[in-house]
C-alpha cells in the first residue's frame, strides 16, 4: 500500500525512491536538459559535476521548482511534484527543499540570528521554538559566537555558513547546493567543503551538490553524476568515475588522463602499439583478452606511468617490451611528487607523476612502461 495520500490529481509511486527524476527534458532559453533520469536514496550525497553550461544547475532549479521542465516527471518521497502528464507543478514553497546559492543571498540588514530565523517566521513558529531551532543550526555551522553580527562583518566563508544554516533550519527533505564555494579562495574552499561533509554526516540529510570542481565532487560524494551538453554521461561512485570511465568525456574530464589510440595485443605481456615502431608495455591492460588484438582508445593516469632513464635500459630486452622511448619536456615540482611531460614523437606527449627521489631534467632520454591501462569502449574494433 502506498505510504503517501492519493488524490484524483496525483498518483503516488509504489515502492518509492526518495527522489526520482524520470525522462526530464528542458528546452527553455539557455536551459537545455535532455532525457535526464536519476534516482536517489534518502541520506545520499550526490554531486552533479560537469563544465559550465552542461545543465547541472538547470536540474537543481527544476527540482526546486524555479524552472519548469518541458516534460518528464519528478517524484519526491514518492509523491509527484512535477508531471506534465498529470498536470502537476508543485510551487517551490511547497516542495520542502532547502537551497544554498553561489552568491550566499544573505540579507544584509539582518543579523546572523535573524537571517537563519527568517524561514521559521514564515512558518509562523513561536519565538521560543524559533530560538531553539536557530540555536541548533548556529551550533551546527560553528557560528555560536557570531549570532548578533551583520553580513558585512563576516567573511565569505562565514556568510556561506549562515546560508547553509538558514537552508537546514527548516529540516528540508533535500538540501540543494548550487556551487556554494566557487567564490571562495582555494584554501577556504577546502575548509568549507570539509565542514559541509561534517554537517551532512551529523544530520543525515540528503544532499544534491552542483559543482564544476572535480576535487570537491570526489571528496564529498557518495555518487557523482557527470554531465555534458545537457545529458548524463556517467553515474557512479567517485572511484568508479575515476578508475572505470564509461567514455572519452568521463576519462578526459575527471582527473589527469593520458589517452592514446593504437592496437593492443596480449601475448606474454600486454602491449599497445602506437605506430609500427612504437610499443608501450603495460603490466595490466583491462578490456583486452589474451590472444586478441584490439584497435581502439586506451587510458592511463599519470601516476600509472613508470619512468626509467635511458642509460638503465637492459640491452637483452627486445624493443617491444623494453619500454617506449621519450624525452622529458618539462618538470614541475608539487612537494610530494614531480610531474613530467614526456615527448614520445608524432606530436604526442605523455604526462607522468613520480616521487621526488630522483629528479629528471628537460632533455633527458627515458623509457616508459605503464602499470595499468584501461580500454575505452568507444570505437574499439577487434581485429584478430
């Protein structure tokens, strides 16, 4: 039996998910979303990740009720809040969602306490109840000594904490965060996303977080929804998105990537032949079976590249398995590791990361092998 009330106007979703977006499209002005379907469980932290203009904020605004989809359905806690077929479009104030904007949107003429209390006053709560709820929210965001200050007396990070407290004080079904940290400097941004993570863990609230910053998405999320040009390209855990990209876009957008085309073969040792004279040995090559040659696109991360100075090459090793020769083009120091660019000819450059024990210089000759590479599924052809 359905656990939400039925009516003639709205039918509930049996065995409901906490949030269900089904076949939603939006073609309004510059807001373009194509056939997006998404399921969320209660308490999940989901990030919508992608470049600017990919549709992630449009999805958030459709959920909040600020943008009306062209068609499709949105169910919240088993009950439709939008359905073109059923003629339903629940207004924003009745969806019971909390939203935090990129620009903070705190009222300059109100104190911290008054900003956070405002939505409770709209719900006509008594002063004693408001004081208790606001006190809890202020403590949750570590602002207990600042409740009488005005926004102009706060830092950017503190103003964003006020915005978050105001959004969660009404105990919304879902907290929607639209690039909340993009206007903060890098150090403060990292501190703030740790605080957001702590708030989520303490409250257990369901969160949908929009960002173009993959570091934030990887650090915070249970699930990442990767978007491009209004479409979902991949959905999965941060480790799945990074280690098992479903397509070229996923591989190239998330993390640093080396992507090469060639012919892979797996005899005694997996090898990717880039040209007739260029062979790149791989310890583990996913997606290629022993005895089969595959023409396709292959991905490996910079940390998977093993570098050997040319003078250490073993003379009794065949060219096919000795490593791919290259020339160091640049060396960047990042404290715990060096990043190298390696020219392998034909206008191709491989990016590699190595520890700081032995520094190589631009112009040094090296050989490279790969610890692990994966076969991207787009455009691959078995040729033998």
